[in-house]
């Protein structure tokens, strides 16, 4: 029968409560508060506690001393932790729509899946080519492999929303329209910025298309 329960808090600590007597026992981790709060927790078979925090920290806390044994950082606030049946690995989901596969011993985090965390504004395939496609949303453009659904490239422009994208017919660039009124072109393999048309529209560029003749 369980005798203890653990509660995570927005202040960044964990409370240990005795269920038999319904009293507070202690708080942890010792001399440490996690930034942006502890969002989710899970208990390992040996009694150690895994915590996921709002700043992207994943930490393992020793049950006896309530001190941090290991910790790592992932992209986005950690919103969920789910252990495998034998407790040796776990999945961690984040607020930026990333899913990580983690080892409970070392906390090494491997990115397994990702997607946009805001609405997708546009999906486009290159001309006469279906193996890859591109999507755009808040902060970024992503190029995907259509057969295995894996992300191949991420082009980021912080604090700006991409409304529209198009591949040039020759496949040598991705042209995009952004909420700051600029039109940006990127190389489709490296994501390097090719050129910028400043102040293309006062209220943001929301649609564009390319000509059928790439030489124009």
C-alpha cells in the first residue's frame, strides 16, 4: 500500500506528503527551485523521482536525500513524462511539440518526433516532385520527407510568423512571406538566407506565387 504522495508546484519544488497521517513531510529538491515550475513528475522503480519543468529541464531527484542526481535540458517546457514498463526509458513531451526518448539512468534525450506548435499556415510541394514538402507557421519554415514523415530542415526567424511559402520552379530556393512585411528567400538544403525584400507589405505578406518560367 502506498504511504507517500508527491505533488509538484508552480514555485519549482516538490512536496512529500504522508498519506496515512495526511501531513506534510518535506520539500525538495534541497536548496534548489526549478525555473517556471515543476509541471509533471513520475516515480522510478527505485523510488527516485523524474520531474519535467517549465523551462525545459528534466531532472532525476534521489528519493532519500531529495537532491538532484542528473538533469538535462530540452526545447520547450516539459508537459508530460511517460515511463516504459520496465522503467528504463521514458518519453517526454514539450510545449513546443517535441517528443524525446530518454534513458532514465543518464537522462540522455533523443529527439524522436516534432511538429509546429502553432497553426500551420501553408503546405507546399516542389514543382513535379513529391518526396519532400514544406510547411510554415509561427517562427519557422520546416521541410519534411514525405515518405517517412521526418523533418529534414528547419528555418527559423524568431518572433515572426510565416504566412506563405513557395518553391521556385527550378528548386533552388524557398520564397516566403512574413508578418513583418518582408519577403525572404532561403536555400532549400541548408536553410541559408538568400535574399530579403524589405517592407514588401505594410501589414505582412500573406500570399505569393512563382512563375512557370524560372528564368524570369
